């Protein structure tokens, strides 16, 4: 008998066929179960410890999932799913995972009955197409120039979040920030409303959350470089640089031999002249404020201070870009290339203030100038709270941005899902053969959203969902906006509760969830190239501890061992 041929490395882990499929389904289900309680207005928070020992206190699906360390590849791709949802629309990151988990779970009995995955996938894909078409049919257009209406939608999005306790403050902040970045251009494109680039959230510790506001300008965690520079300038002329204002070190090593003291002095003089020349080039355009991304030597500070200029150094590239946007300045690389047109004149105030222990520079834009960048100043006593407020704010800003880009809305509270589910059930009657069951499964899976909302507020799930189904069946053309009131735990018309969501968020949720489910169902073999890692785990955890011990104060979020004072 010949020896067995080993193709795979003996340490490689392999799961095939049914085992792999059921494993994937199990992983997807588990992950969905983890964050099921985080959906809706009565959601629970989760306290997640990250690898650095920081604490994240949140109910944001993506923020929870990205911190947890999973091993199963299917679970990893679910986490990726939630991240992709966050990237593309910024909301619905919990829903998408729950929905995908449900789609997978409902495929399980079909697989055990030997329905081929491709059949399930083609039925799912068709159902997705019909679901999107149905959603678009239900969509209602919103007048985005109506502030009250916009506030209502953002309020509904934030209603599920921790910040809802601060009322309309955050809603207003999100809307104002998006309006500033959008500017006066009525048909700004998605690329122009780039919130990541032009809106920044700065957390200033201390004070009360209610003191948070939108600042039409840039806030920098900096002080002026020289104590005698002016700290308050009205209508400043701003010059932005991305070069060093110190004498350049040569790239290759150079040796200079000085024979006499005078030679050395000459050398120093030459360096000084260089700097003086640079500063003279800058002073030529008569700026009040000079900001550079790189260094600024003591000598340069001296010359600039003499010229009455206030200088800031080592700005972040992103801050410099926003500063260019709000001041109208051009970022210049060489001082000798500075021209009058590069000077920014659109700002009305430059001010350095001391808040708590830090110096902060505030540069505000003239209100009448259409400068499209802003900073959201968040105040709060507790770092965990501020981090969660920031995450919530990003959700709200993304929703506002989505509506500005596409003002169509669909009802929330599970109403859209119920309406789509009813529609799919109706359409499934025309599908024959083996594809009908998986198609119906999609309709059934949609109900997971209202079901979870009801569950999370502690009402009677079976009764409420049955009633809701009946309501939709009774008069689908009229009752399509009925869903659950996630606060009181009863049926409600979304026209009354005012819970509406952007169409793009909902349709993206459906698309991502179903596409991810299809992809996972198509897998019939899991091969892990790396050797089994089980006995590697402990050293990693230990290494993490060690590195923490050696670098105290490296915790990203709050401090380890910090309580949850805001939960009271
Ligand atoms: N007052 C309400 N009553 C009923 N349902 C609501 C209410 N407010 C929001 N919802 C529903 O809650 C769901 C959104 O919940 P949540 O914001 O917790 O999760 P998500 O948007 O999926 O994920 P995340 O916001 O974490 O990215 C939506 O389906 C929405 O329609
Ligand atoms: Mg949400």
C-alpha cells in the first residue's frame, strides 16, 4: 500500500461541506445575538474593554464589534459588514448584523434538507431586488430646507442613542455642522460634503455637555510658540506653510572643518542669515498669523515676533487643510513663493484661550463668508461620556448628510420591514418550485427588526407581531407606515411617532445584509492556512499586559477600572 499523500500542511485546520456551512451560520447567529439588545430606543449599552485597557461604553453596533476579538472567519466577515455599513452610510450598523444573522439562520433548515446553496442564493438575490423596489415605492420625499422636518429625522436617529437625554442640543449641532460643510451650494455632491475631512469633533475636557456647540472655524490644541506673540487678533491675515522654518539639515552627512574661531562664527552667521531671509520673505506679505505643519526654530520665532506675527507650529495636515478652507489661504511650500493671493483673509478672529489645563486656539470664519468647514466643540466631564457622545454625533451627522444628498425617507420602527415583508410574501406566490421557500424566508427574516425592537422594550412579542402582520395585511396601501413604538411597546403609525429614516440607510442595510449572507452561504470549505493558534493565545494576552505596564498612560479611551458614573 502506498503512503498517503499529504497535500495540506498537517497543522492546517479544515472544515468542509455541511460542517463549514453550519459553522458559519452558527457564528453569524452568535454575533447577531451579541448585539441584539443594542437595537432601538430602549437599547442596552455595552461596556467593551479594548486591547489597550480602555473602556468603550456604547450601543453603536460597529463600535462594539470592532473592539471584540473573534476567531471564526465568518464572524470576522460579519464585523467587516458592520464596518462597511458605517463607512458607506454611517447608521444601521446594528440592524445590518441582526438582519444578516437572521437570513443565515433561516437558511439552516433548508441546507439540512439538502437544498443547494445556489438555489437559496438566487432566491435571496431576487428577493433583495424586489425588496429594494418595494422600499423605493414607499419612500416619501422630505423638504430639506425645512429645518423642523430635518430635525425630526435626526431626532429619530439619535432617539436610540445615549445623547437623547440631552434633547435637541445634539440634533441642532449635527444639522448645523452639515449645513456649514454643505455651504450655500444647493446641489453639493457626496464628495463635497466630506464630513470626515471638513468637520472635526474636538473634545475639550471639563464643563458640561450642554456647553457643546458648533464652531464655524478651526480649533487647535496649541499655544503660540513665543510668549510675547499676540493671543488675540481681529481680522487676521493668515499664511499657511507646510515647510520647516529652521535651517535645513543636509541629507547626507557633511563634515565642516573650522580652523579658526572666525570660521565657525561665519558658519553660524550663514545659518542665521538663511533663517532671517526666510522670515523676511514671510513678512513681505504682512501676515498676522503664520501656521506651519513642521518645525519653527527659536530664531525664526524671534524674527516673526519682531515683525508682529503670531506663529503656530506642528499643525496636523488635516487641520491645516481645514484652516485653508476657512481662511481662504493656500498652503505654500516655500516662503519665497508666497504671494498676496495666498494669504487668507476670510477669518474674523484669532484667539488663544486657556481651558482647564490646556491652551486652545480658536480661529473663526467670518459669518458671511461661504467657508465650508467647522469644528464641533464637545464639552463633558467624563471621557467615556464624551467618546460616546462623539460616536452618536457622527451617526446623526451622517444621517443629516444622507438626507441632504437624497431626501427620500422611509418609516422606521420596523414599519418598512413589515411592509416589505408583506410585499415579498405577496410576490412569492408567483414563484414556483424550490425557490419559493428561501424567497419567503427573506420576508420572514425582515420581521426580525420589529421583533427585536419589541423584545428590547419588554412587550409581548408574539401578540404584537401578529397584530402588526394583520394590520399590514388588512390594507397594505394604507397601513404601510405602521410599525412598533419602541418606547411604549405598542403598535403605532410612524406618521404619528415621527420615526423616519433615510432611504439610503435602509436600502443599504438590506443590500449589505443579504449580500453578506449570500457570500457566507456560498462557502463550503474553510481552510485556515495558519497553524492552530489555541496555544498562542495566552502569550499574546500576556504580551499585551506587559506592554501596558511599560507604557503607563497609553490607554486610548478612559482609564482602566473607571466606573460608569453617567449610568445613574
Ligand atoms: N422611537 C422609536 N420607536 C420604534 N423604533 C425606533 C424608534 N427610534 C428608532 N427606532 C428604530 O430603531 C432602529 C435603529 O436602532 P439603532 O440606532 O439602535 O441601531 P442601528 O441604526 O441599526 O445601528 P447604529 O445606530 O448602532 O449604527 C431602526 O430600525 C429605527 O427604525
Ligand atoms: Mg442608529
